[in-house]
C-alpha cells in the first residue's frame, strides 16, 4: 500500500464499495430478523405485524444465558518456574481490568450479533485527541474492546477465508470539531473534513438496524456536526488506515500495526459455510418456522375474533327471544314453544389449523436444539434417567457453541492482555490474599514490576465461568460436594486437623434455597450439656446411639406429560380423532 498514491487509494475505495454491496443482502436479512426479534410493540419501525409467539427472542435468550451470562474468569500460566509469581499477579491484573471495562457486555453483544449474522469486536487504544469524549470504560490511552455492528462493517468479500482477506474495517462517527482538532490525523486532510449527515454514506438509502429506534430519517436534528470515518486494517501490509467515509479518499491517519498478531478485529460465528467467508447464523435457520408460526397464530386469532354466538328467533315470536335474553342463569321462564328460539354459533378457531400451529412449535423446539431441555422449560421424558440422557445430548450443541465462544473470548482477552502488558502507562493497584488466611498483601502491576515477555505467558479462561448458575444449581452442587467428598473423607480431614463447619453449610443452604429464616431455628449449645449426653468420647456413648435400622429402596417410574406429548394429544383432539384417557388427563399435569 502506497499512501501517497491516489491510484492505490481509489482502488481501495472501490474494493470497499464492492464488498459493501456484496454484504448488503446479509445486512438486509439481519435487519428483518431483528424486527421479528423486537416485535411490533418495540417501536414504530419494528415488526409490521403482530408477533404473539416470539420464538426468536426465546431461543436467543436461552442460548445467551448458556454462553455468556457473566464475566469470564481469566487464567494465566507460564512454563517458566521463575515467572510463576508474575503470572499470578498478571492474572489478578487481567481479571481486574476486564471487570473494569465491563468486557462481559461486549462479549454478550458480540454473541447476540453472531446469532443474527456474525459477532465482531474491535480492540485498541483510546485516542488521546478524543479525551473529552471518553467515558469510564474508555480511559484515555487505555485499551478497549467494543462490538462492531454489521451495518458499519466491511471485509474483503472476494476472499474465501478470513486468513486471506486483503482488508477489513469499520465505520464510526465522531464530532467534526474533535476530528479537525485531533493531532492523530494529518493536518492537511483533517482541515478539509465536512459534516456527514446521518445516512449520507449509506448505499442506495439502505436502512440500518439502529433505525428501528432512531428512525429512518437521513437528516435528523443533531446537537453538533459529525463526520463518518473508516478504519481499515490491511493485514498484508501490516497497516491501519483512516479515511473519510464520504468524498475523495484522503489519508487521515496511516500507522504500522503494533498490537496483537491477529490484528484489531476478532470475529465470532457458529456455523461455517463451505467455500464461503460469511457464516450461517442460527437465526437464519429458525426464522422461517418463527414467521410461519406467527402467521398461522395471527390467522387463528382473527378467526377467534370473528367467532360469535347469536340467538335466532322465529319471526313473530320475538317475545320468547326477549324472555330468554332477559332471564338470569338457571332461571325458569315460560315460552310458547322452545323451538322458537335457538342459539347459533358462527366462525371460530379452525381445529386442524390449531393442530398445525402446535406441531410448528414442536418442530421449532427440535430445530433449535431442543429448547425445552436447554432452557428447562418443560420435561421431555417420562423418567428422570431418560430426562438426564436428553439433557446430556442437548448439551452437546451448547458445548459446541460454548467452545466457539470460548475461543473468541480468549482472542479478545489476549488482545486486552497484550495492551495491558505493553502499555508503559498502566499501573494497577491490586491485592493478593495469603492462602489459608484473611490477610491481603498489596501488589503493584506496573512496568517496573513486569518480568519476562508477553509470549512467556499462556492466557486462557474457564469455559463454564461465563455460564449462569442458578441458586438451585448451586444448592445441588453443594449437596454433591458434601456427600461425595466431605463425608467420605471426614476421617482424613480430621487427621489433618480439619473439620466441616456445619453452621456455615446450613447458612449456604438457607441462602441458595432462599430460606433466610433457617438460622432462626438453630441455637448454639454446648454438646456436653445436652440431656442424656456424657462427655465427648464417653464409652457409654455408643449405648445411647439409635438402634440400627434397615432401609429398602423401591424404585417407581411415574410417567409425566411433556409439552410435545401434550401438543400431540391436543392436535389429535382438534383434528377430530381420539386419544387415550391417560393422555387427556395429562394435558395439564405437572411433573411428578
């Protein structure tokens, strides 16, 4: 890339415009999917029709909860013995830093974007020239990681793999006054910058996803003037180029890339399409069933609205009809002839169509990877053992997606780790707890304290640290730890001078079971003062133990009604067919 060559800049701009055109269909499909996701009542630019069964929102949130529910926990290790202590300090610094910049928000945004198209994160250093525009997440000169919207993204669509792209970049808006005053930009170019109206740089008046909230107007009333810029990464030349989004391509900023080896951008996708650089997003697979289900349900709703019941009266016998209308429920009335007044029903929900709607929901549930099991919405098997097998099978899909999110998060965190290690201005006040005590020792993570090179350290995250754990799951985990580890190893623990604090265990039980009053029924007493108890270790103690009892476990399998079975029974009834009495009884049965 020759920044002084107008020919090179023109060819680059044409290549960017061509790739933007090729990506237009992906942006359009994403926008329509987002409209379905937000429904009709989000804004005036949301879905055009009612979305009473928002299957997209349900699936996206179930998967997001299982993928990135909370901030990841960073692990830093090193094969070099002399750097072990530094690795521990580096780990503290990384966990402190990613919490401070709220990296979990960026990872969640990118994961949702990957559901609709592809997730993109840009990592770098905040420019000093935009100091008064920085916030608590973008401190001056400090590293940041922000999600990039597909509407503001471009990459070389002529390439068939990410490793072969000749350029990639993102578009953003900055206040015109700040851009002209920035020392990071070339003076001759920045002085010629002009305000860019919202939408001026859009291709053929194309709508953006942000227009769902902000509206589609291309000339909104803004407090100050803005200019749109492109940051373009040229991996083959190892350069980062900044040019105006409108007008002739003039170089505002050109620097050699000094940062993580893979560049400033990290991407996330869940399904690769052979021979194509753009991934296949999950929402694209779910959308047809979502839209068909809502169209059918809206039609059923219109049928229900049109349904009416009227009282037909024989001509000349209106008095009989009036007496029927005026009578209270259960009241006896006299009529000249009961046949003079009859009730007629018109319209109503079509049974086969309602059965079809129920089957669509079952298909969507399976097509999305068995959402009932993944989201814990309803049982799917007749026994607990079968339910566990289904859960394990469904988790394989989640585990595959978690693996991709894990690799993506590691790349983003490594970018932050690179800047954190090489930035000569970063000095973090940390504290390290002495093992086995409550004593905390202050630790300084500053350039003077860092030992070794960045490549000497391995940065990873705990895969399941980003998944949410409910209080019920925490209680179950506590039970497993207590019964499988603490109780069996009680003699060994006692030999090492350790014992289980039952009071602390019960406090956790009360916390996770949402029963804070548990402590109210516990009192502190001296075991030696209990009635009928001798001193601890008294030989007579064994005679006061309860007699041995024998317990017999009888296993009883009780079937339960899952949603698919209930829908199947309901569909059979709506189609005019029969069903077993047991199946009919289970239409509203709770799980045993």
